[in-house]
C-alpha cells in the first residue's frame, strides 16, 4: 500500500483558500484539513496511489521525467520504503509542477512524503511515476500499479 502525505504552511501573508487550491491542483483527490500548532497554521492531507495520478501526468506535460526521477530516488536515500520531495507552492497556484530546492523556500513549499509497505513497492511506484528515459523520452509507460 502507498500512503501520500501532503503538508504546507500557511503564512500570515497568504490567502488560505489560494494555498489550498494550489495543493488541489497537484493532488485533487486528497482531502485537506487546516491544522494549527505552536509552529503555525498548516494545510495537510493524505491519500493513496490514486492521488498521484495528476503528478504522474504533470511530470510528462512539463517534460521533467528525469528531474522527477532524480528527486524521487534522492528522497528515498537511506530509506528505501519512503521518499520525499518539495513542490514550489507559488508555481503550483498556476497548475504547474516545479520541484523546489532541497531547502525550504521563503514562502514555504508543498512537502510531499510517500511511504510504501516495502522497498519493492517503492521501486514499482518510482518506475510508474518516472520511468527510465533515453534523450528525455520514457522508454516505456506502465499502467498504474495496484499497490
């Protein structure tokens, strides 16, 4: 089973609805909630592999399969059942996918944590989201796995 967790901070200068809309443009199937902690106000939600369908499509639309694969593999370094990456929140408001630097951006990023039951399931997920390429073109396209 795959679990996807999405979290981002809502800065005092940001419109909560616009931040929520940015996340939903990337992950329309995730049900979001607002949480307030001592560290601030956050929007978070969880989903399954189905919630990654739009990310899958955006990776192809933006022609960033190699970049996405690098981020997913780097995010699973030392933890073969998990991966983590950041999405630029500002770019997401326009429905575009842009991976944020590994360091949190000034306005905050959309944090995406994905966890699989085992390392093999994570490898299958990464192959589906970001298959190997040649000259930037996917060598194959697999159906969404039943994880």
